C-alpha cells in the first residue's frame, strides 16, 4: 500500500493514502510511519503526522530515525502549515518528557531555526527556550533580562 501511495500521480497517491487508512492495523503503524516519513510530497508528509503520536511518542530511537522527516517538514517555505504545526507540537511535547529527548530535539530545532521564516523561527526559539529552561541545556540563543522601569 505504501508503494501505491508513493506514486508520482496525485490520484494514485490519494488512492494509496485511502487504502492505508482503510486497511490500517496497529501492528503495521511503525512501519507505515517510517516509510511515509521518507516521502518528499507535502500531502504525504502531512499524512504521516497522523501516526506520530501513536507510533513515535516516548521512543527516542524512533524520533531520531525521523530526524530528516522533521527537518524536511519544518524547512518547507510557505507550505505545509498544518504539518509544521503538528510537528512543532509533537517535538515540544516529546522534548519535555526527558532530558535525552530534549537534547535530541534541540539539535533538530537548532538546525531548522537557522533556515526558516520568521514565524517558524519564533516557534523554534520558543521550543528551545522551553527545553533549555526545563533541562538547563546549552542552546544557541541568548536570553537577555528585560530592564524594568518604574515611572
């Protein structure tokens, strides 16, 4: 089914996604996620986000295996907003679960933050700030205290 979804024709790709959804079983979920995450198409990358929570959550090895997928989704310019938002939320949630996850995710976010638009850069900085504050990570951001003035 993944082979059908991997078609260059949009109608065949959509049919492949439909087949995967219709005949999906949990035992194949991890395999679907890993294979779908390798597809460069915007629609397939969005489709793969449906499997992140169920088949990658809480597993550092799986998150590490999806590194290129996360970078690919987050590096799209003016595209894939829904997929980007899902990936940002997933990475922040996973990063908060353990220091090891936070270190891995901060590396991904650091690389992405150097190449993305202002909106996405703000989300990257927010995630780095949250994870850095939670686990005292060394990150490439400098937080300056705000000067308080009284009048």
